[in-house]
C-alpha cells in the first residue's frame, strides 16, 4: 500500500493548467524585437506540439512532426524556475518520495533539479554505463523498476544509500537525442504503475517544451546581436 498521495491520470483541464503554470515560469526576453519573435513558433504552438509528440500514445494525442530546430545544449541554459517547478509537481502527482531532473553536460548527465528526501543531490553525476537511468538515456525509453532489491539493472548501492525501492525514469527526448532524464523515486516497493507512466510522459513533454522554448529565445538573442 502506498503511504503517499495516490497518483492519478491528468485530465484535459488539469493538463491545460499545468502547461499554463509551467510556461508562466519561462522568462520572456525583454530585448527581442518583433523581427526576432517572427523566427520562433508561438508559445502555445510549441507547447501543444511538444505535448502531442511526448504524450502519444498514452495521452491520446496524435503525433505531430515539428520543423527542424537548432541543437539544444541544456548545460548552457538557465532553466530556473521552470525546472524546479515541474520537479516539485512530478513528486506531488505521482506520490513519490523524491523526484529529480538530470540533464546532459557534455558526455555526462548531471542532476539539475530535485525534490523530496530520496532524490539525489544537485550536481550528482549519473553513471553512464550502468543503472536504470543510464539505460533510459541509451534506449530513449521509459524504465520502471518495482523493487530495486530484486532488479539486477539498478545501481543497488546508490538505491540503498538514498533509501529507494521503486524507480520510474522518463527520458527527455528532443527528436532522436536524449537531453537527460526525469525520474521519480519512492521508498516503498511497487509504488508506481501505468498511471504514473502516463503522468511522467506528459510532464517530460512539458519539460522538453520549456527547454526548447528557452533555447530558442537564447538563440534569437544571439542572432540579434550578430545582426
């Protein structure tokens, strides 16, 4: 039995509110001209398309092909407060005892946001060659571990140090590239199910939307200075 709040599927109305809340945390540049903005899709268009791609098929959206974009380098972006807000929301919605977002920094995956007592510390580097998070990065697929004590794929020493028994890891995918991972953790075994998988798919799509938005705004500012 869970000791945390029961997880649930996100309704259309709640999803709309989540998108609005998250996008309000993404800063709007004061220095961009109208010409700069014309280079970018609107906030609404970008978030809707990202969520459609990330949520399919669990959300019921049809996958949509986006126009080609610049390569994103998460280590170069200031993602606060969006990244902290969505990490907190993931912990709340799934009833997890911890949640974390780790993003690619060169050849490493580094924890950039955390919430809860069982989350890894900020700045911790994920193992690139072992563990369930590393497997999510390599495969680009969601990984679910019901009991770390019985799963040979997890880093058992790290799980015991954090007091983790259940792990749900969602890769943050931008086209064919994995930008990082979004994970929730619980001190109880069998804490997550298919409802939590659907929830994390949607929240991961929202995080990628925020990263893409911030990256595009930064690129537009660079182009403006060059022009």
